[in-house]
C-alpha cells in the first residue's frame, strides 16, 4: 500500500526535518556545520548552484573590500558613493523562517513560495551536502533519508514549533530532557543563547547568520526579540507543566 505524501502548498508554512541515514553523524566539526548552514542559504535558489563559484565570488568581494579596489566583478556593483556592494542574484524557492542543525539531522521552518519549492529545496540541500560530505570523508551512497514535513495550521502551533526548533539542541547537554524534563533551566537557557548552529541568536538581535532567515514575519508573531526570548525561556522553565506537542513535533 502506497503512503500518501503531504501536499505542499504555496504560501503555507511547514516544519520540515531531514535526518541522516542510520542516524549517522553528518556534522563532525565546525567546518561541516558552516557548510550545512551555507548550503541551506545557497541552495534556496531555483537556479543551478555551484557552491565553489558562490564562495569564490564572495571571497573576491571581501578581498576588494579590504583592498578598496574599485573594479566590479560578477555579482559585485558599486553604489553612488563608490562603495562595493555584493549583489546576491537568486530566485528563492522558500522562505527560511527558522532552523536548527543537530549532529545527525536538520530542523527547518519553511514557507513555500514556488511550486514544489520545499521538495526542490530539500533535494538540493540533501544532494549538495552529501556530495561535500562523501568527498571529504571518502564515503559513497545516500546520506539523508527522505525529508518529513508537517503543516502548521494555527498561530499557536506556529509559536510552539518555533520554540521547539530552537530548543532542539538541549539534548546535546541534557540527553534525557524529552522524557524526564529539564534539570538545569539556567544552564540550558545560556546554552541555547550561545548555540551557533540555529537561528535563535539572530532572533535575539545577535548577528549570527542574518542572511539565511526571513525573520520579519516570525518576529511579529513572537512579539519581537523579547517575546522570542520569553517564549523559549518560559517553555524551558515550565516544561514539565506544559502539554506535549503531539503531532507538531518531528523527532
């Protein structure tokens, strides 16, 4: 019997998770994490993407900025004052509203803006990162399972998913928190605010990966920086008293 896949619609929001085959650790060091974050940014594009070309263009731009050279290169223009500006030519497939990278999987909060956008985006991210990973670690074969997505129906569900995605990395310091609750809320709060591989710092106003996410909509929903912080901290402090997330969580 075939499994009915969720129909993904333009303008709607989904909590998507892509997990490695056999729960293999796929982010072994900071370079892997950087590459993963770079991938979800660069592959959010209907056009074909060559990561090395994109990195080369950025590298040229940065060198020009340091040397103050006034010769524009592809993707680089000058403003009226003669300053170089990096022009990011892209046609986005989705809006990335939030993300969190874990050693063996990725959580994403996405709004689809192109037909088949989420599916195409996840294929690009999975295939692109797999090529990098397999080459680096002399490995062959698929790296990711098929992605899962849950439709976010209500504002309350959206807020809960937002908090859950950013709280996911708690398991790195308190492995049993989902079953037994959080033992040290203060330690967890501090950890999440310093955890680099999610969009939480950017929502708190600390520039981490500001270009990756579209934050205006979720900032309004969560009542801006203070609201984001309070939602996460309150959930952590009162986790044992709050109802389970049920079907909005993709473990």
